[in-house]
C-alpha cells in the first residue's frame, strides 16, 4: 500500500483560530507546526498567485515532521494562457524559485486551469511537455486540475498517462470529475463540505472516502460513485501514493474532516 497524505488548503485561515482548529491563544507563528502535527499534508495556494523565496520554502520545511508533505499550486501565470506553449518562462521561474528547499517534503505540484479552458489536444500536450522531471535534483510530481467538461474524454486520459501526469480527482458541485488514474500517485480534492455537522460531511461519506483512499493506495481503481472518462481497468496498477485534500466548501469544517480520515486510514497510510 502506498503512502497516504491527507490535509487541507493552507494554514492561515482566521476562522480556524479560537478553538475551531487551533488552540485558543496559539501564536500565529506556530500554526503551521500545529497543523502539521494533526495533518499529514497541506496544499499551498499562495504559490498560485505569488512567487516565494528559497528561504520561505526552507522555513516551512523546518517547521514540519519528516513524514509531512506540501503540495504546491503551480503559478497562474503558467496556466491562464490561451497558448500554453508560452508558459515555459513561468514554469521555469517557479521550478527555480526554491521549491527544491522542501526536499523530501515536496509533494505534487497542482497545475490548476480555469473552467473556461477547453481541451485542445495539441495545445495541452505542448504544456505537458514543458513540465520538468526535477528541480535541482529533487524529483517533481505533476498533476493537472481541469475544470471544463471537454476534458472528459479518453484522449485526454491517454495523454496524461503518456506523460505520467496525474489528473486531479475533484468532488465539486459543478466541476467535472475524472477519476482515471494516470500517474504513479493520486491527487484528489474534496470540495463539498457543508455546515450541517461538525465534520462537514456525513459519517457514511467519510467512511466511503476512506475506503476509496485505501483502494487507491493499493493500486485499485474503485467504481464507488466515481466518474471515469476511460476504461477503469486501465487505471489498475501497483500501489500508489495518495494525496487527498479537504478543500473549500464550508472551510471551517475541513480540518475536522481531514483528521477524521487520517484516523480511519492511519497516519501515513
């Protein structure tokens, strides 16, 4: 069974303070360390809109345990383009910005596209070819989050599989879900939390998601309510690392949902 990292988006969210997630009175400078003691991964959104410095990445790495990982959003300057062939300078700047300072704590990079970006096979393959395999010797794992229904097709799935790039598996009210497994790891984002209970999700949904996550880690391609664009049997492989993030929705509930899932699957899988 592969490694399982479960977490939330970011760690500086004011409503998590005062006992909701962080203990009352906890200094903000200690929030990352506390979050990393309760979760096993965090998705960083700040890298989508801003450039970080090497010292920043190194500081983050120093504040978390050895088994913790950061998933980074790729910069919007790379993905928000009509012609993705022009993304090369933005990708290069990001890769050389110091992400290597995270070392073994560097998780996948999520290249997120707007819902208006439609699938153009030639244009999109050009982008996949630009994604480098490493950053100064630190291996990189790439995922693409697409939000337009035109991507729900076997051609896109086969293309992602050809380049070993994961398709982000989304649970969202409006964005399409593509559950095909195309890389040696899995990147999933659950975005449908609500405020009806303390966990943001019914217990049965968290139990279902726990079972799905463990199946993914064992190399299976579960069909339990998941939507595939290709043949699910083509997604079956050896064990895979899994990165699952409870994102958005009723965000105050996300840490509780993530911790519930960690308890179900075990820390680190």
